[in-house]
C-alpha cells in the first residue's frame, strides 16, 4: 500500500544510472538531491507551490467562515424559505461538476467590471487567469454549509435563547457563543477543503492558462508530459506535491478519519 | 403566550413566529438572510445559474469566437452519430463496472479485517488511508513510473516470479485496467473507513446469538453483516459510481486518452470539445447526456435499495 510512496521517494534520490537498473535496487548506496534541484529549476515549482498554497488556504478560510455562517443560520435561525433553500443545496451536491464547468467558466470570463470587462461583461478576461477563478466557485460549497448545519443542530438552543433575552445581537450570539463550540467540525471541514483545493486539477487547467499562475498539480502534469522519461525529477516533483498533505495528515490524523466516517453516517 | 411563559414551561414552541411574525422574529429573519447571503450568492452564481445556462448552451452552437445561434436539439442529434462519443461512453462504462464493485469488495474486506481492537490496527488503517491524500495527478505520475514496462517496479516484480508483464499503459487492452488499479489504490482507504464505521454500528449480540444457533463465518456475514451494512453500501456505491463516471485526471495524465482512445473518458472528451476545440454548445450537450446517464444509474441504485430499512 505504501510501497509506491517508498519507491517514488527512493527514485527521487537515486542517481540516474541507479534508477534504470535490473535487478531492483531497494536501498541505494549513494543518494543525490539533484532531481529536486532540477525540478525547481526547470519549471518554477516554487511558484506553483505558492499558488496552490494560496488558493487552497483562501478556499479554506472562505468555506470555514461563510459555510459556518450559513450553516448556523439554517440550523439555529428561522426564516422563510429555509427548508426549500436547504433542499436545493442538498440536491446540487448530486449534480456532476462537469455540467456546471462550461457555464461557470463563461460566467467568470464575462464578469462585469473585472479584468478589463465593461459593465456588460465583455472586452476582457474577467476573472480568468486569476486566483479568484479557482477560489470563488468553491468558496462556500454546499458541503461546507451542510456539514456545519448538521453540527450546529447538535448544539442546544438554550444558549442562544438566553443570550437573546439578554439583548445580545444575532451576530454576537453566533460569533461568541456557537462558533467556538464547533471547532471539531471546523477542523474536519478545513482539512477536507484544503485537500480538495490542493489536489484539484481539472478546474485549474480550465481557468488558468498563464504558466505563472499554475498550481502544483498543473506543474507536475506539465513536467511529466514534457519530460516523459525523466523519472528522477518526476518523482521528486510528486514527493513535493504529496508532502504537504502527508504532513497535514500526520498532524491531524484523527480529523481525517473522523471526517470520512462522519460523512458516511450522515 | 409570552416569551417568558413559553420558556418557563420548557416548551419548544417557536415563540417568534406565532400569530404572525413578532419584531424579534423579523429581526432574526433579517439577520438570517444576511448570514446566508455570501454562501447563497455564490451558490446561485456558480451552481444554480450555470445549470440553467448549460441547458440553454446545449441548444446553441456557441464557440466563443462567433455569435451564438440557437440550434435546438441539433447538438443532441449530432451526438447520436458521434462515434468518438460512443467510444468514450463504452470506456467509462467499462471503467465503472470494474472499479465500483471491486472497490466495494476490497474496502469492505479491508474494513472487516481491520475491525479488531488489536494494537497496531490504527497504524494499519492509517497506512491504507494514506493513498487517499494523493491527487489524481501525483498518483498518476508515481504509477507512470511503477508501470514502466521495462524498469518499472511492477514488471520487475513480475519478472522475479517468472511472468512477463504487459506494457500496461502502452497497450490498449490493458491501459484502462491499469487506471482501475491506480484509482483503487487511491480510493479503497476512504471507503474502508466508512465501512469500519458501519461495522462498528452492528450490535455484537447479533453475532453471538447466530453463533449459538450454529452459524459459520460465511453465514454470519451473509445474514447479518451484509444486510446490516445495506445503508453503508448504498452510500459507498452511489458516491463511488458518481465519481467513477467523471474520471478525468488519471486518464489525462497517464495516457492522454490513449492508446487509440482506449482510455478517453466522457469528461475528457467534454473538456477537449469545450476548452480545446471551443465548441461549448456541443460540449454542454455532451455534459447533459452524461448527467442523465449518471442520474439513471443512481435512480436504479436507489430503486434496488428501496426495500432496505433506511427509508
């Protein structure tokens, strides 16, 4: 199961002559970091790393804040249209992303008053080729709202009721009372959102065509396409692409496993 | 009744919306709309509106460059004669039929094996889960190397036991199978965790009384475990299936749809049509057909599970 990881790590630090050998060379006697250096030089891998980090982190912040705000409202407040809107949200999770891809691209491209567009949305590139093209569509996903609502539902109403009687404003009730209580759910949401943002590929290649804006996954794919047999640097690139998620996992293991199990039960 | 009376009685009455909406209720409602505004705004702009726009787009011949013209159902008629589209459909059906049942069996099997309280189990579960962390691209790149016909680890290990391995991704008869291996490697860990949670929800006394009645391991599984896991299996199969139909990353990175279109998936074709050939109207029609196919399969799945106790 972890053999592929071990093998790609080993390949990334072997000299080229030792990579292409029979029989299998399990423990190299000499190692080198030249492949890591070449992958960072041949393509601007560091820039891609930064791009991915920024987009994934912004996605996490947006989802955490807007998702819990909306989830709280659906769970703890009463308003007209509440049930219908939530059902719409749920139903949307069953729609395959590919249907929405093309129109979403056009919406971003023709967004009025952005990226060279006039008020009717024509003339420029809109949000295309900016970080926002990747961040905005997923900034407050249905999943985030759904998860947070389920969690808020488990909290007692009395906390808010008594605060309301004291004259506490609704936002303060949310921010000071309920929000601090959902930290476990926020951790799960943060991890899943970050993973999704870090690992995504199809949407970024659609909306980002400037190589300077590429994500780390795009960079890795481009490298493997252009340098098909350069397995050393290819493996080095893949190690760098996987490493942040591995580190996150080791650090927050229980939240990963809890989160998956939670989605299965609910 | 008044707010204080209702609360004193401990009733869960919605005191803010009785007899029309009180001032407090109106305030709460206003705040609620503000709270959901960011999420709902994004939802309408990037989910709801696009769905409608997609329907309309699929009836035009929009290609960014020239003016959009309404063509009615012509795109759909074109699809009926589009050989490549049918090839991609065949490919993805092959992939779904291989990846989904196998995925369920393996993850359930792993969950059952690892469902013990022995020390070290947690480490094993983590080990099986770790491939889930990799992106489609990273996993594809790693397996591109592993599946290299000459120096790749897979064929070298096979050579050690006397088998000459196929050329995997260069052979149109094994290429899709190779992709199945990669996605299974990535995905079984996650479903294993879901099955573990499901297994832990099965009461132990069921097994005890079955053993008292003389049931063997297979009977315990078939008459207790499998039926009790129906909701879990339903969830896993739906999620797995919907994801499988939309396979893209691995097909794009490992084989670029080849060799000879053997691994070109429907989503890959839609991407090509819409964003490389810029035929966005036609691509929208393709996307809708895929949507309907996924919907049909999901409905069949729901219908199969209609008698299970979870509804």
